[in-house]
C-alpha cells in the first residue's frame, strides 16, 4: 500500500515567502523575465530604485520595470490555503486601515478593502465547522443522465453532520462503522460522487480538491462491501494447502528415494548374502569358512601355507585338520 507522508509548512516556506520582507506573500507578484515572485508592495518599492531582479539580477526592463511584473492570483490562493489564518488576518488589517482612512476606501476592490469573507474566497481553516451530508451509494443511479428529484426514501436515508474541517475520512469511516454496527469482516468506503476517498483526506482537502462552492452541505456517500484483504489471505492459505496436498506424494517418494540404497548406505548391506563368501576381518587370511544360515560349511581346499591356529606349525600338509561341525570336533585329512 502506498504510504503517504506529511510535509511541514516550514519545508515549503522558501517557496511561499518574500525575500524582501521575510513574510508570506501578500498580493503575490511575479517578474515575467525570470518568474521570481514577491509581495506586490515590496517589489514595487524595490523597482523604484533598481531595474534588476533582487534574486538573480536579471534586467526587468530597461526603462519601465513595472511593465514586466504580473499579479499571480494562483500563487496567492495557494499561500492563503496553506498558511492557517493568513487570509483572515490580512482582511482584518485592511478593514482596520480603511476604517482609519475612509477617504482612500473609494478606490480598489472589495478584497483590497478587506470586505471579502472566507466563504466568498473559499478559504477554509482547520477549526471551521463544515456541514456535510452522508448517504448510501446507489450504483444503479450511475449513468442515468439527468437526475430526477430525490424520492422520499432517499431523503429519509440521507444524514447531515457538522464536523471540523480537520476531521479525516478515517474518522468518518469509524463513525459510520460504530453507528451502524458494521462487523470487521466488511469495510466502509467514503466517496465523493463515485470516487473513493483516501483515509488521510480531511474535509478541508475534499472541499479544495472538488471545488466545493458552499452552496449546500458537502455531499458525501458511503458503501459497505466485504473486506478484500481477508478474502485474499484466506484464498492464499487455501491455495497453499492444496499445493501441499498435491506435493505430499511427491515428497514421500522423494524421501523414499533419499532413503534407498542408491542414495544412502543401508545397514543390511553389511550382511553377507547366502550365495557369496564372507570376507574375513583378518587381513592375513585370504578366505574364511563360509556360513550358511548360521551353520559352518565345508572348509575350502587347504592352502599351500598351513593355518597356524589349526596346524602344528610344520610346513607339511599331512597333518590332520580340525573342523567344528555343530559343536562336535571332527578331523579331516
């Protein structure tokens, strides 16, 4: 999931402040040659004595530098919306000034005289109370062209709330879940028209993004649907179990192969087979007596060199040889 980060206003200050006065832009004005912006009053006073940009020293104009500056309403709106209380304080200062100087109040617009309210300028503060309406999202009403008048049931299902502008969509979702006792296996989505809203959006963000005109409550909708994350997890677990059951016989056969004599030595391989002579543990004895099912068999032909443990130690082969059969000693010669 995409992770969002909050940016502090101090990180944006270099782009919102005037280098001439050190304050936030008021009536932001931009030089068209280099696109550097300043307060209107600051840059007008500066260009009375200089024809170059205060930041990059680009020549604004050879003779009349005031011809190459333009008011930047977009930048000023951004500053008013990002800096809390700046617009309200500026309007109050202007009203106080023209109250002390009524003669100068005849010139300029309503905004110049400070007679523009926050509602008219669409400036919203964090502590402002916003009226909103919330209703269930009916997908069957999409794509219907011209909307008919809402029915009595639709009006009855719509609820109205008053919330701070700093309240987020996540808080609204939690409120709806607790109010309607929605279980955790379902998720609640808050929407504007047919577009789901991010959890970190505040009501102020929604009003700015979708250009809410304050001509009525902020229209929001919600919908409830099964939790996709849990469904995906359970589906993945089921697939894992199925794959494990399919690979069970294969793993057993693989383990059998690993335990087979070809793969690893077996303990039965050290035992002699009935048809093969057993190896004597003594290195000096080329052959020993063969054992068949535990019974000593007939001795092989006498070697050219007599056995010291059976012979008398002489080199002649006429001496009888002792062989033990079933516990009784016999002699062979």
